[in-house]
C-alpha cells in the first residue's frame, strides 16, 4: 500500500474527537441518512495484526462502539443515556486488510425500560466482514459536558 491512504468515502464526516479510549482507536467517520447512521474507519497499520489484517480486537472494539452509537442515533429514548455493554457477540466473516474501508450499521431490535437489543453488519470494502449483536444497559444520563456532543 502506498503511504497515501485512499480517500474517505463520499458523504462521511469525521466523528467528533473525544477524550478517552475512542480517541486511541479512531478516527471514526459517520454518514447520516434518514433513519440510519453508518459508522466507519480506514484500517491503518496500528489496527493490524502481523498479517496486515485488522486485528480481531480492533474489530470487536469497533462493534462495541457501533452498537451504542447507532442506538443513540436511532432512538430518542436513549439518545442522552450511557449504554454500557452487557453482552457482545461477534462472528468474524472475512478479513479486513490494511487500507480497506470498514463500515457498519446498527439495527435496533428492541428497547425495553432497562435494556437495548441491537445488531450490526460490518463490511470491509463492501464485503461482509463481521456480524455483531449485543445487549446494552440503559444507564445514567451523560454528564452535561458530554451530552451536547453525544450525537452530532
């Protein structure tokens, strides 16, 4: 791969930088359309295993961010709530090689008074690469310093 990364796909904008863990694995990018949010990233060398394939831990981390970020975008009821992961299941379907574009979309399956059930399909250059499902606990409201930027 050349030293210059391919461009970010049309319609995607950079997810706002935030302190903490998400800053370490990003940058992430989003594309909003009516009733949906796509989240993505370009696989960089720091995301890879020794075979220049996105490390399974990075893919799991992306899915663990994709589910709650998607839920925030899709549900007014949980938009400003912390959604810690209770359960995350992942199926790795295909490799995501260095330089490829990885993107995913969350689908809300059910929201109860205390839980969110969601799933997502993640692609790498349009090839299904991972399938995730999870249960998220509806937690406390975000602190005011975070709430204003929670879902841009």
